[in-house]
C-alpha cells in the first residue's frame, strides 16, 4: 500500500507522461522507456521528497521524435536532443 508521498509521486509522473509524452506522440509506457521518462521520474521524486537527484527542470533534454525500432534489434532507441520543454510542478 502506498503512503501519501508515494501517491503524489505517482500522480506527478502520470501527469508528466501524459503531457510531455503526448507532445511527442508517445504513450506512457513508451515515454518512460526514454531518457526523458527517467529524468521526469527524478524530477517528481525531487519535488516530493526534496533534492535527491541532480536533475534540472529548466532546460531538460527531451527526444525530438518518437522512438524507433531498429530493423536489426527489437529494442526501442531514442536519441535525446535539446528543446525548450518545461515541466509543470
């Protein structure tokens, strides 16, 4: 069972995945498979629990396009590029 802080982290994560992933044409699952999804997780944890991870919300690096599946490899890859996205807290 989750405590109140854990529920808040989860709610923030889902909101960021919907907002940022939606802009990229990614569903939640695909968004969290990217470096941007990992960074969003660190940001959400920092907001709720205090600064635990060295991550910035000012100019995060988000993938420019949706991840693509390699023809020779079934794993998804995403190349992060700099863009002007900001996280809503």
